[in-house]
């Protein structure tokens, strides 16, 4: 256990040091959220609060506060979807992947651990976005139940990681052009409720939204952070996310093992 | 060389890569296979430094990748330090220090020290132990002064030294070194070979040194395995390899032909496979042939006996690939020893 935690820390430290060695990019990425928050703030000024109020009554909030959570979570969830594959491809193209695989580390960790810094950084970015939203643009998060929000976030990470690991497995074999990532990124942005409530969608699309875990992630985060809902009130979201994790994660890990084994059989582990 | 005492045991390992273009996939044509390794058998004894010598494309990197479990063999068995691959890959990988020819295996934005510390933790060390071990190796490989500089500022020689230091991190029983001097100039190569030789001698590690350079083999290795086109053509002690190399030398004889060359001279030149360069009418020609010292002296005696004046003789080793070809043609049955 201790050596595993050492390894977790080693990956986070490595990626933190690499990220901060690009100082301008690091600062820009961290603060660029300001422009997105400002963009949605001004959009929200165009939206009639009476009309949007009905749609957003579930969250007892205005459009700006609603979309702020969506914006903060979207980048974070994007890392869950594409971070594993991105890190894998970086390892392939930079040439460090084979050396990491030659170390006595379980292959699945070589796939998963490089993404930890991505999650931490996205969480930091999400936090900064919320800070901008609350302290500069006046979003209302006064009722937030942070503990419940954190639990929802944890299960969001694990359920999104299912797609992330599957996506990385595809990249491991076909090297480029992962369709899974494309589909779920689009779905996450468009129909899961990142920028508008799913009630606005046509019935058939709203039905599609209901089978996506992202929908429950956005809903759970908004309920806990905007209305102060506790765990019991978001239990439905939590059950879906945890159920998805329990079923999907072992499957994703099995697929990843198979993809690594295939890549080794093909002799294409470091090929990109 | 018995397999019972060997530290690294490769038995009838074969590997072929599938080559299939998009057109072939669409037309549902059966895939083509390129043989990278064909029934390779070898056993490395503890403390032995073995060269894996072969031209580019011989299969050296494929074999090393199989030993590191980066590539899976199609058939045969591999046991490293008593652990079968792939069943006990992680245990086997703990026994291996791997030096790759690829400098990109490091993280270029990190310092040399941080790179080593990262890989030390992947070898199962605690953060503190990783720090101590890294420091010790930076001293041993003369990199302490540059330890806190980003890797991308290192010279080619420093990068190679750090690569070898990384292979020593967990003090492995076996070192697999894939062309570690690749891309170095003569001076840096010389320095690196000196350093490696010292480290190997002191640590008594079992080493597989993949290279296409015979001079490296001469300097470092006890045993030579020649790999060409995925097959072993030679596996014997370094002295036996030297003997084979000696037998395959190119000689150039600058000579002046007699005013009226006899038919028997033409016949002699033809029988001894000498190649003539220059104009026979001017009588000054170069004769080029191959063979060992004895063969050369027989030729010289024959030429002098037929009235040829010898002005100069040059001897040089035949290019390695030609030696390999000779081995392929003439020595394979005799020289391949199953370990």
C-alpha cells in the first residue's frame, strides 16, 4: 500500500513539475476560466429570469449560477473522458511510455496514474472558475453542501474514468482517432445539461440524456452546490453514478488489460 | 553453458510482425508476416557480458523488448531471473535494468535528478530511498554537477550516462543495453565504454549488450551472439569471434604485372577470386581479395612466382555485414552452439 501511494505521489509530482515548467501556459490555463465565466455572465444577462426560472426551479437559482457549475464541471469531466487517452498518446509520442511499461508496475497503473495530475489541475481550475463566478460576477452558492458535492464529484470521476479508460484502450490499439471520446464529449456538452437544463431537449433526446452518467453528475453537483441538498436528496444521482462505476470500471479495466496485451503481441506499445 | 545456472533463459523464441495495408484489409487479403526472430535460444550466465551483435533490423531490439515484456513472443519461453514472462512479468522486470537507445524515454522538462527519482519510485523504492539512491548514482556516473539541470540541456553523452544510471537504480541482476552508444561521437563513446566497463566489472552484473559495432564487442564482452535477420549465426566466446573476424579480412595488393602475362597468371587470379582494378595494359593494377593471413601469403607467393612485382599491401577488416554474410554461408553449421 505504501509503495502504491509512493507511486501515486511520484506521478502527481512528475506531472506537476512538467506542467509548472511551462509557466505561462500553466498560469494562462488556470486563469482562462475568467473569460468563459465572463462570457456566460453576459449571456445570462440576456436571459429572462422569469422564463428561465421555471426551467431552473429544481435548482432554485438563476441561469448564471446554473451554468457556472456546468462550466466548472465540464472541463473537469473532459479530463475524465479524454485525459487517459491524451496522456497515453503523449507518452507514445514523447517516447517515455515503453520505459514506464518496462518498470515493475502493473500496466493498468501506467495507464491510470498519469491522469491524476490532470484531475487535480482540473479541480483547481474548477475551483478558480467558481471563485470568479461568486466573487466577481455574483453567482449564488451560499447554500452549498460541500461534503455532498465532493462525494458526487468522486463518483463522477470514477464513472467518467470508465469512458476515459475505454478511450485509452482504443488509442492503445488503433493509436489515433478515438470515436468514443468524440461521442461522449459531444454528448456531455450538448445533451447532459452542462450549459442548459435537459428539460429543454426534445423528448427523445431527453431520453438519451437519461442514460448518460454525465446527466446525473451535473444534476448531483448542482443540487448539492446550488440548493444545499444532502446525500439523501441526491441518492438517485449517486446510485446511478456508483452503479455505473461498479459495472463499468471492472469492464473498462478488463478491456484495458486486453488492449495492452494486444499491443504487446503486435509489438506496437510505443508506436503512434 | 547450462540452462540450469543461467540467469536469463530464452528458449526457441519466435516473433513475426503482421504487415497489412488498408487496401489489404479492405480486400480481406490474408496478412503478410515479417519474421523478426526465428527460434532463438540463448542462456546468459551470471556475471557474463554477452554481445548481441547484428546489423540494423537484425531483431536485437525485438529480442530485448521481449525480455522486458514490452513485446510478446509468438512462441517459445522466456525466463528472467527465474521468473517466466509474461506470467511473472513484474518480478522479472524487477531483475532487469533496461537501457534504451531512445533519449526520449526521459522527461525532458525535468531535471536529471527528478527523472531518476521518478523511475526509482517505479522500481518500488520509498521517496527517501529513491532520493538517496539517485544521489549515489549521480555521483557514480559523474552527473552530480548537472543533476539539477533540465534533461533537455544535457549533452548526448550526459543523456546516455543518465540512461545507464537509471538501469542501475534497483541494483538489478541483469542489464539489457540496447545500443547505448548510439549517436555518440568517438570521444564520448570511448568515455562511456570506459565508465560502463568499470561499473560492470565492479558490480559483476549479467549484461546483454546489443550493438552493431564490433569494436564495442571487443572492449566489453566475454561472449558474442551474432543475430542476422532474426536468426543466430554465431554464439561463442569472444576469442572465437576474433578468430572468425580475422579470417575475414580484405586485402588490397598494389602490383606491377609482367610485360607478357602468362595464361597461368590469369587462371591464378580467377581461381583465387581476386578482383582486378586498373588497366592491364599499363601493367599497374590493384588486386582485391578476402581471406585470412595464410590465404594472403599463399596468394603473394603465387603472384611472385608468376612474375608479378608487389609494391604495396593493405589489410583491413571486412565490413561487419560481410563477415556476417560469410558466417551465414559457411560457418553456421559449425559455429552455432546450442547453449
